[in-house]
């Protein structure tokens, strides 16, 4: 060790150098590389409609990933998101059997998400329980309720107009889901990086006690974050249910893993305190392109999951290996 | 004496006895000897895994890859048996233990040497292990008729009226009672989880202790892998899917604090028995098995809330005593 880590440099690196050295730039390079490799290895890849289809691989997950990113930056985690999707979808399915209209279906989906998020938030902030175990518990609980309601059955018979959320196109190949994803990405980027609330999230993640003493209502911010995660899971449930046209209790099984992977791949520190929304957006594209490219090459889903698991560990391990090797 | 009466373990024993009595009041056949042995035998895999998981959680880690480890080891054992039907059970057991230990060591090394958060490591290895099962088996099932009679017979063979599977669970439990209570390693698990900084100053290697906890958890998962596949006489990609949550649930219900450093092996075993009894009682009482997931989910949430409460009151008492002495 020649460098003394306690020495603070006189000036920061120039903004351009910092952008070039950032995680997001590296990730963008990876995304471009994957895009090129995919276009070379399959003749079906570079096709507007195919690429549009590929976006469905990540839009729903990414919506949740934005909220999850803020939650993880604040030092908490929510592993129950996929189960919230299952419960929200089940609630909408039950309502659809009663022939309620599309607006009410949407309200029910969002409402279920909010209730689940509030429940998690209450357990974590109200009772002061660790979020990892609480959400492992609610993960079983929420999906368990779906299983209680549905058993081995499925809900079908959604109104025809309901299909628009998951299958509709706004213009040419631009799907409704993709537009929604883009709007949500912008909203979250602004909230996290340009508002007081966003600064509070970073402050809490870096030092909850310090944040409390600087006048941030730590528990309330965390509660809102759980609420937001539930809300996004509810919205994702609407899109997914509309896209599939049916509800089974096993809907979105294992998504929590892919969402956490997406967040970590996006450069969010799993221990909290740092990260950015643009990183998560690029990570969403990377994962979507990888899954789609491997799918075109007839690689089965479970083999892709090996890849995603290795990505999750590798993304965190490589920078650490690199710094160990340098010192 | 009053402390031991108020402990989580005695509370759980009381709850379990009450649960059994309530079921027995309507369905007396449930607490007949044969039925209870059946329940214990059915819960044995959960007990073995919960003991391993308890050690991991004691050191402030979590191992979500146990079920995938179990499934992969089980598949390898089943495929070995198909390829070499003459292989004695002892060799298969050895292979299962070693393979499980290796997978546990992979988790452990990533946590120890690269200090990656355990939840990320084991979420990742969980999917990787499951994927590997698909790769080696091509997604095919290994069915009962392909396995040899000695391979499937071992966990079911009876000794003194108890199936081998139950005996192994009892042996593992006794072994870890001894290790945790009577060896430096056992005490190190508590020290590392209770206060990692203090543990370093007392000369303990925190990372290495966590690594060993993962190896133990992996080894026990490997052992269970063979027993599981042999007992149910089938191996495929998704066996024991989601079982890791049940294992964590058993530990949390048993009073193992997720913050590390608090809890006992007995607690984990009782937590597993509690879940096992509920699981076996549901069909007897006439409730759909589809309710089980929601019930164990609520049990986790209630148990976590309970853990937090009991720790909080403990802290207060210590403070009062300290104030009284000054």
C-alpha cells in the first residue's frame, strides 16, 4: 500500500473522467457488446418487432426494480415483491369474475399492492423488525393467500379492454408497457437524484442515526419506500396479468431474485448508501437483451438462470477481486 | 430456573404440546405412537437442515441455497446409483456429504474472502445449483424403478422401531448439541454473531468461522439430499423447491435471532417440529394443503415479532441492573 487512504485529494477528477470511470459507462459498454454479439449470432435479432417483444422481458421487473433500488439504497430490502404480484393478480382475477369494469380492476391491483407494501412497511418501521426476515415471511404469506384462494385453479375471463395494459401498442412497435416503463424511470430518476426525498434516502442508507439527527424522519421515509415498492408491484401485476390473460398462484415465481439482480447489476450498493437510477435502467436492458438473445439461440430458461445467478455474484465479486489484485 | 421456564424453548414445547392436545381432542388417532413416529420421520429432513441453518444464522449470515444444494446432491446420488447400481450406500453417503460440503464451501469462500453479503451469495448460488441440476440431468427425472432397492431402502430401514431417517436426524441433533455446547468452534459461532468486533479482539477469525458454518450447513444439506431422494424414490430439477424458506422459518420460529448470536440448536429443532406437526395435521383436520404456505408465512412474521420483543425486554433488564449496582 503506497497510497494512504486518509489523504484527501485537493481536487476531484474532472466530471468527464468521472463519467468515463463510472459503473454506468461500463454497463453501457456491456449492453452494447451484448447487442452486437446478439445481432451477429442470430439473424432474427435485428428486427423491430422482435426487439419490441424483447422489452417485455424486463419492463415489468424493471418497474419494481426502481422502487427496490431506492429501498436498497436506504438499507432495507423487500423479497416479497413477486408474491405481491401474485396476490394483486389473484385479487384482480376474483374481481374479474364479478364482471367489474377495467378502471375498478386497475384500482384493485394498485390497492392490493399498496396494502401489501403498507403491511411490510408497518412490520419493519412500526415494529422495528429486520426487513430480510419480515419480507421472507410475507413472501410466503402473500403467495400463500393466493394458493388458499386458487389452489390448483386459475382465473381467466378478463375483460377484452383489460388486455391493453400488457398487449397494447402506443405507436408502431412501442408498447404501452415500454412507455410506462420509460415514464416511471424518469419519475424515479428525478425523485431519487433531484429532490429532498431522494437525498434523504441516500442519507438514511449511509448513516441512519446521522440522518435522524439531521432532522430526517427515517421511519417515515422507509415506510413510504415500502409503500412505493408495493405500488410498483401492483402496477407490474396489472401489466403481467393483462399480458398473460390469466392468473395462477405461481405467477411471477422467483422474480424477486431477478429484480434484486437487476438492482445490484445496476450498481446499487447492496449494503445501502449509493447507486443510481440510470444504472438500473441500463441493467434492465442488459438482462433483457441477454435473456432474449439466449432465447433466440434456444437456450432453456433454467440455463439462463445459471447465467443470472453468476451475473449477480460476479458483478459484486469482480470489482472486489480487482481491488484485491491491485493492492 | 425461572429463566429456563420463560425461555423460547419451553414456550415452544408448551405450544407444541397444546397443539397436539387440540388436534387429539378431535382426532385421537393423530397422537398414536405410529402416527407420531410418522410425523417425526416426515420432519427429519427439516430438522437436519434447520440445525445447519441455525449455525449459519448465529454467525449473522443466511443460507438460501440449502434446498438447491439438497436437490443437486440428490440428483447426483440418484444418477450415480443408476450408473453403478452396485455402489454401497456408505459410498453414496460419503459422496453426498462431500458434495454438500463443497457447495457449502463455495458459499463460505465468497462470504469470507470477498465479503459479499451472504444473502446475495446464496440467492445466486441457489439459482446456479438448480440450473446445474438441469444441465447434468437434461431435465429428465430419475424414477423409482431405475434406483436399486438398497439405495431407496436405506432411509426406510427400521432400527428399534424407528426408521433410519429419524435416527440420522437424532444423531445429527446430538452431535450438534455437543459441538455447540462443548467445543471452541461452537462457542465461536455465538461470539462471532454476537459481536464481530469483539470476536476479532479475542483472536477469532470471523470470516473463517462463517465459512465453517456454511460448510456445515452445506454438508447437512448434502446428507439430506441423498435421504430425500431415496425416501421419495424420485429425483428431478424442482425437488424441495422453496424448502429453504421453510428451513429459515423453522429457525426463526425456534428463536434464532436473525441479527446473530442468539438462539439454540434445541430451538431450531422445536421450530422444525412445530412446522412439521402443522403440515401433517392439516390433511387430518381437513384443511387444504394449499393453506400451508400462508400458515408458515404468518408463523414467520409472528415469530420475528416475538423475537424482537423478547430481545428488547432483555436489554431493558440489563440496563436496570447496571443502574442498580452503581
